[in-house]
């Protein structure tokens, strides 16, 4: 999709009735129960074709989270919750989108777009696991750290309500889960869910 959009973005600077925007956004993200709710931030670059009432965008979102429960059973430590002293997940959905303008209210400088797209999400996961060795006195407690990174493809649908420079964007992600192992324990990252973001758009 990125390769398909590239010629459009290159030609966009050569014609009239074409506007480039940049925006930053912040809001609420509700993925599956294993990742838990949290704050998502994002940025995008937008090319709007005024004559055709169409917009193209390239987006990157970031979701940092520590309070997650992504391990399948049996979990580290033999059960739930897993025997983990520290963990962190950084999720980066990268996606290209196309949106169509539903209507525009000139007097209020307000437009509504709906559309969809797709891309690839990357994640970086690190964890410190606690291990207790046996012994007559209860053994000793040791810690071991490890990290994994992977990703999968996903699709997305969205709406964007723009009033002046401020916009509100609800979005739904439907993703392929990514399954990996850490110290022999299997875990699954599935970012499918929805977000509600607000932001500022400039050109």
C-alpha cells in the first residue's frame, strides 16, 4: 500500500487544489483484554485532493504499556499471574489510509471523512522473570531478563471530524495476532481494538 501511494504523494506537489497537512494526536486505546486500556499517541501526514474530496494519509501510532497479561498457560511461575518482576511493551502500528469526505460545512470550517486502510504493526517486548532455585532453606531468588520483537499485518477503518485545526478520530484496528516465546513460555500480542484520538492538524 505504501508503494501504491508513493506516486500519488510525489505528484501531489505539482497540481492545484492539493493540500498537505501534518497532525499530532493523543487519546484512548482499547485493545483486547491481554493488553489492557491505555493512552495512545500518534502522528500523520495527509494529502488532500480538494477536487475529488479525497484524502490520503500515512500514520504512525505509539502505545506504551506495562500492565499487560500476554502469556498463555502455563505462565511463568506455573500459573497466573506470571512470575514477572518487570515488563514493558511498545507497540507501533504503521498504516496508510484513504478517506472520502462525506460532507463539508464552510461556515463552520467543519468536514467529516470516513475511510480505511492497512499496514503493519511492530512491537518490542522486554521482561524480567523471577526464578527460585531449590534448597533446604527455600533456595535463592534469581532474575533473568529477555526481550522479543515481532509484528503482523492489520487493517483499519476510521472517521475523522475536523473543525478548524482540531479533529476527533475514532478508529478500529483488526489485526492478525503475533505469537512468540520467551524463556520457553508462549505469549500472544493482539492489538485488535479501537481508539478515540483528538489532535491538531496543520498545513
